[in-house]
């Protein structure tokens, strides 16, 4: 129906495997520091819940990414950080060959470029190495996209109902923003079938496709929200009403985070323009139709006035669509000898280099690595310590980091008398050099700095005698 995809041979998959190994190395390297804010609260909550059933029956919070919470229960609160992030590392790495298979439907060049971009994109390195549910969600979405694209090649075949059901289940239990990609996927199926078939045949095929998607989606949402409603509703750690400035910021961070910065996104836009010039606008029935709809999904946030619009990770489905569109455009140009091929290679080098530079920074800062605060206290008080905090959100961060290092740490509020150690954190703005608390002055002994995409800045102080 949508054209026969080009066969992908052994050399193609060997190249993709090498790029997946690069992506795996970057994700492991970025996963070495102790868990930061949301990760730490996920790990601590999983530890306190105890039983897996409690993840569904009692943990009704937006920080509960169910598959990730179950994984954190399995490995334990004291497990090494790379193991706690292991599910995301695995899913983030598997997304690389999946992206290659999706873009590879437009040729081997497109598939290899997709694998490269997915391997190095800073946004995907971050969420492919973080103990959260975004990497499992993206993996499930890519599986659903590939299954759907293959079915649309011949919709007279049976719908792959069981794999699609599992993808929807896995995706929503990974993170609920799977719904953005799923909505684009369903709309694409409707458009593609109506373009290529009679209305009657199209409606019949749409119904066959929609049934397993709807059953899986509604069942999973019921498992999540029905127990929550019976226990007072969902709770949110932080919620900011929709704001246009936040939305622009979030989308901008998604775009630059996908390509390594402003120069990278400029090169990708030029690459998309080159592909459009050489090939023209593909029909919506092709895989490009889904990708354009997924990219346009960022408009759903202002359309429905959704809160927390400034958080770039909510636009991950759009980010992957952008990278796949860029890969397909590059594949078109790389098949043309002469200046199109040379220009494309030059343009591809830009986001690759800028992404690797950004990845190096992410690996260096390790999301602020709160484990360094524990190490600093261990040097000064080897048998254990008490530390004061002023933001309650820091309690799980320090508790999990201390548990990982088997260090006895008592975390207390900021009330007087002054404790020996003081931990301050902030998401924006500078932290004081020598704060005063309860008549005592403190000196900085450890500092954590992070990137603009994830983590938190903090300082650990010791009371000056």
C-alpha cells in the first residue's frame, strides 16, 4: 500500500550495531552519578511501597512511572546507580536499531543516519540513562510505529493485535506521554487508509486497527486511574498552569536538546529543506505522515492548555519524529551524487559534533551527582553524620545516595541548633558561598552543577567553628 521498503542487508545491521554500541557507551557513561531529584524520589517511594502490587494500589503520584518503579523495587534502593538506571539504558539502546528499522523503510542511508542521530542526541542520552519511565515509553512507541507501518503495507492482513496491545500497555506504564505519540499514530492510520482505499474498506480497516489499541489503552488507564480515584485522586509533585512562555521554552529545549544546540537545529532544518527540495512533499500515507503528525503534537499542549508546558521531556515523541524526518531527508540527498551528497554529509556532521560535545558535558556533570555530598561528609565524619536541609525534596536525594554508599546519615529540617552540615539545592540562581543559620556561619565543602535539561544544582556546607 505504501510502497515496498528497501531490503536491509547484513552490512547495514552491522553498522547499526556499531552505532548502538556507541549509544550504549554514552548512556552508561552518563549514568554513573547518584540519583537526582525525581529519580531519587522514585527509588525511595519504590523502597517504601515494598510489594509490587502497591505500585498500582497505593502510589498515585505523577512521579510513579510504573515500569520504572517496579524495576527500582526489583534492584533495590541501595543498588549502584547504573543498575538502577539499567531499564532505561536497555530501552534507550534498543531504540537505536528500532529507529534504524523505521527510517530504513526509506533506504539504508536513512536507517544508518537515524541510528547515528538516536545514538548521540543529548535528549535521548539523558532519558536513556535516567531512572525514569521515558526510555521504556519511547521504545514502546517506536515498536508501535514499526508494527503499524508494516501493517499499512498490506492492511488486508490481520492486524498485529497482540504486539500492538503489548506496546500500548508497555508505553502507558512507562510514561503517560505515550498518549501523544499514540494519538498521532491513530490519526495517521485514519488518513493513510482514507487516502488509499474506498471509504467503506477504510472504515473497516480502521476499526480492526483501533480495537486492540483502544482496549489496551483504556484497560491500562483504568488500572492506573481507578485505584487513584478511590484513594483521593492523583497527586502531583509540581504543577505549573499553562503559560505561552513556558511552552516556547520547553519546545526550544526539546529542539536544541535533540541536536546539541542552536547550530545543530539550524543544520537539521537545512537538511529537512534539502530533502524537501530534492524529493518534494511525501504523501501522508507514508511513514513521513506519522512523523509530521507526531512533530505537530507539540501543539496539543497550548490547544488543551496543559500544565508544565516548559518541561522538554514531555515532547519526546516530537523529538524522535524530528530526528527520523531528518534521517529520511538525509537518505534522500545521500542517494544523489555530487553536491547534494557532499552538502548532506557536511550538514550531518554539525548535529553529530554538537551532540557529542553536549554529551561530554552531560557525562562530566552527572546531573549534579549528589553522591559527592555524601563522599564529602564521609571524609569528615566517617562513622556517620547529621545534615540539615531547607527543602524537603532533598531528603530522598540524600537518603538514596547515603544508602548506596552504606553511610549512616540523619537528615533533619533547618531548625536550630545549627547542624555540622548544611545541604542547599536550587533549580535556578546562585547558592550562597557562606550562609548563616542559627547564628553559625558555614563554608562550602562540595558543589554539584548540572545541565539545563536535567538534574539540580546544590552545595554542601560545613559549620565554621
